[in-house]
C-alpha cells in the first residue's frame, strides 16, 4: 500500500526508451519502464575531490527502492531533449546542492533486478566532475554523504555489499577500471 501511495503523490517523469545504439524509440513513465524492464537512457555522476576521493550519497529513507543504501554522487534519467551533461548538472544541483563541470567518460548497458519486482535496464552514461566543498543535500533525496577513496570503496564493497545499491556495484566496477586505465586514482 505504501508504494502505491508514494507513487501517486509524486509527479512521475518519463524516461527515454532507447535501442542498444542509444537511438530514442519512445517515452514511458519511469515506474512502468522499471516494471517492464525496458531499456532506457540514464546517467551516473561521480564527483571527485582534489584528494582523489569520491563523493558518495546515502539514499533517503523514503525512496521507493534502495532506501538508505550508499551509491555514487547522483544518478537519474535524462528528460526528453536534455543532453547527458545538462541532465547530470540538473540532478547534481537537485540532490547534492551544487554545480560543477562534468565530462562524459563512457556509456554501457546493464540490467539489474530489485527485490521489489522492478528492474533497472539502462543505457548508462557515466560522467565525472570535481568539487572540493561539502554538499548541501536535499533531504528528500539524500540521507547522508561521505568522501571515500576508490580503493576504500572497492574494499568495503567486498566486505559489505548489502549497504550499496545494485546499480552502483555494477557501475563502480566500470568506473574503477576507467580510473586505473587512465591513471586517475
């Protein structure tokens, strides 16, 4: 009952359905796309500081999936007609209360089912930015935040996988490989 009430009180946004070549093939309400496990466009932002630490967020307690789990700085879905960078900057401001320049690193497709019957099936555009100040979090979206070195995240994820979102575990592996390959960490 809580899920139905929560969904009905939130203005639902559409996601952009795409094929494997990232060509737009339609729009669909976000919840329906996750119920049907249809491939759609998404993005994940990783913000690093000058010490080489990543900014992680803990999702708010009342999120309809993955509440109180740790994840990357922010992630969401592009709006129709919105560029990946513009979407990343918008959501970074909405969730973490700051703006910074972003660079798109790579994209890939993943599929991750949740215990509640929903499935993330996304063509994810991974971006990076730099920021050295404390965020001003939106408590409707974010419960907490912390800076962690990528090596520490990797080690903690092996010991405590249950405290991280399903998609972050997938995306982080790709991001970590990118950092090593490009000698960023």
